[in-house]
């Protein structure tokens, strides 16, 4: 029963968790899901935005599986805009359900567009769930190593989840047809094995991972962490704020998590391990 519940949680909660996964069409291919039908958070994707000296790197927000460029990212977007950042957000991969390397190519093209529009040398990225992990593929294999300054992952699926593993063959069969990215986020998948081989945090990118003990999707929750290093900070919310009840889906809306994001982006290097946000 627990495995079934975990499978259903993974099915509907990777990322936004607010829409149903793609159904299979008659030819077995995923039916395209709508992108964000309500457009952007006001102020996001302003292609005339000029980065300031205080915040020279535009921020690219990357949604999770079944998510879109707006929903669940409103609070985070407004916090970044309020600090004076140029903020951009994209839809990718049929709501993040398609092959992750292909989605990373979409991210690469979007990043080049942001850099060209703003004149910036590098961007910072903040991603939720798959959106915190997929940019690592861009960094490691698609040239992002020279274009990303900070990567902040909110419950990133860096080492996948046990909830869609081989122990759940029904999940594997269904997701293999309609959500390749779900299968690729299985703990121990060939995709993740390649991504995590060797250096998990290449280049001079600063890596910050923020997770929660109440993550019901990326399990175990510490699998969100990356290998320790000088440019890596791993944070569990409850180590700072024991009464914080944020789960996988709603962590992008959590005020404590947002303060940690701002700390990571507002300093040289990853989030300060000594920083203590107000609870």
C-alpha cells in the first residue's frame, strides 16, 4: 500500500502537482499539455529589463515536472522582482514530462535568449524539483558551465526518487509511455547515473540545495543533496526552522525557502551555511 501511495504521489506531485499527467494518444505518444494559460507573473519575462550593478545576473526560474512557468512560482518571482532582479521563466518539455536532455536543450536556448536580451555574461537559476536537477545536465553537457553563476534547487531530484523505482512496475510501464522524465528521475536510472558520475558540481557554479523532511516525492529527502564542496551548500528547512511544514509541492511558496534563495543569489558563492532566516 505504501508503495502504491508513493507511486501516486510521485505521479502527481513532481513539481507543480496541480494538473493531471499527459494521457497517451492512439499512437502511444503523449498528448501535449497546455503551457501556462495565464501568461507570466507581472514583471517576469520583461525582455527590456536591464540588470543593475547590485544584481548583474538575471534569474531564470525553472519549473518541475507537470509544472509551468507561473504557478507555484508567484511568491518567489515577486520576492526576486522586489529585490531588483531581472526575472525570467520558461515552459519546457510538455510540462516537464518529456526526455530530460531534450528539455535541457530548451533551457540552453532560453538562457542564450536571456543573455542576449540583457547583455549579461551569466545567469543564476532557481529550479523546483526536476527544475533544480535538469539545469545540471545543461551545465555539465551543454555548455552551461560557462553561463550559470548560481544554481539553487528547491527539493531538486538530484538523485531521483525511490517512489518510481523498479519496485513499482505499474508506475514504470505507465510513465515510460507518457512521462519519460518521470522514469529518468527514478533513483539509479541510467540518466541519473550518467549525470552524477564523477563531479556532481562541476565548474565555478555555486550550488545550493534546499530540501524538507516532509518531501513525499523526492525520497529519501536527503537524496536532494549534492556532494559537499567549497561551492556547495545543502540545507534542510527543519534544521533551521523545526516547525516548518513545507512539503515537496509548496516549498517554492515557503517564506523561509525564499529567504534562503535570496541569500544564495545575493552573495558570492552558494547560500551561507551560517545564515539563519526568520522562522
